């Protein structure tokens, strides 16, 4: 299981490095992030 998970993570990282958006992720102005995350402005 751990080896399988590590292979999945490695593939996901490689996809992101190539600029591809893995399933469950989205491309935003700050980069590729999980779909359930939100981009928020930093308050000053």
C-alpha cells in the first residue's frame, strides 16, 4: 500500500511539474491546487 501511494504521489508531482492538472486538482493564478482549496487574498 505504501509503495502504491508513493507511486501515485510521484506521478501526481511529475504531472504538475509538466504543467498538467491531475484529477482532483485545478489550475489557479497561484498554481495547481486541490479542487477543494480556495485562493484567498492576503490581508494587509
